C-alpha cells in the first residue's frame, strides 16, 4: 500500500509539472508578435508589382490578413510611384478607429502631402515605427518593410469582400495604368519616356495643381 501511495504521489507531481509547462508554452505562443513584413513574389501587371496574396482597395492601398481578425495595411506600387519617394509618413495613433474607404494616412513628398484611404475598418493595434526614421521605406518597399499599420478588423470577411483580388485586381491595375498614361500625355510630354512609359519620379515634374488632381482622382482622396 505504501508503494502504491508513493507511485501515485509521484504521478501527480509529474502531471502538475507537465500542465504547468504546457501553460507557459501556450502563453509564450500567444504573446509572439504577428509578422508585419512579407516577402512577396515579383508578380507584375501593366508594369506594376501586384502580389497575388494581397487584397486591394480602389484607392491603391492593400490589406494582408495575418490571422482571423488582424490585417496589415500599406500602399500599393501604383500609389508609391504616383507619389514619389516619401519624405514623411503620418500614421494614426494606436487605438484609432479607421473606416474603410476613409482617409487614414498621409504621405509628404517634397512639401506636397497626400492622403491615403484605409482599405479596412477597425482599430489600429500597431504602427510601423521604422517609418519615423526611414519614411522612404513606405515607397521603396511598399509590400514589405514599408507596411503602415496593423488593424484589428471588426468583420474581416465582410471587409475583404469589398476589396479586389485575383483577376479583378489585375484588371483594376491595367485600367489605372491606362488612365494615368492618358492624363500624363495630356499634361506634359516631359513626364513620359519614348514608348509612353512614365519617367522615374514623374510626380516631381508635374505642377503642384496637376499632381494634386491626379492624387485625388486615383487615390480617392
């Protein structure tokens, strides 16, 4: 009987130790930070990078789900070329409530400021602090290290249904490229290379009023 009691006591302590370590491991996993930056394949549509795993707003911002209720948000390749290299990026404070399709962020380029819409409705739970010291990340690496904010979406599935992906996103970018080329041709031949390709940093070659019209039209602000 004594031997059985000792064995039973030993097994109880082993079980308690197992459960306690399992709980610690679970807590550690729960506290692991969600990945913000993504390594994307160079998929190109009409001369613009358009990763297929992202969801796109017609205001040229994107959302990338990282779990059942969180998304990372940024600008797309079209927006970053339209704006030019960022000199300053203004982001909302943590806890701010963003509305899908409403202005949520601001990018300043050579004294010109442009708003960007939020592709998702929800609460800002993290911001990309690297953009304070390196704002050009937002336009140099818009799908990776240049992400803007992380949002806890109130209804992620409904939000994503309002965005574009797959063939719809590709057609949208093709139409945007065609529309931009037509407007640049009307504005000035100096912003187009031979063959109709926009010159690098074409935005800085445009008068401020013309640039603002383009930004308002294509970024929906």
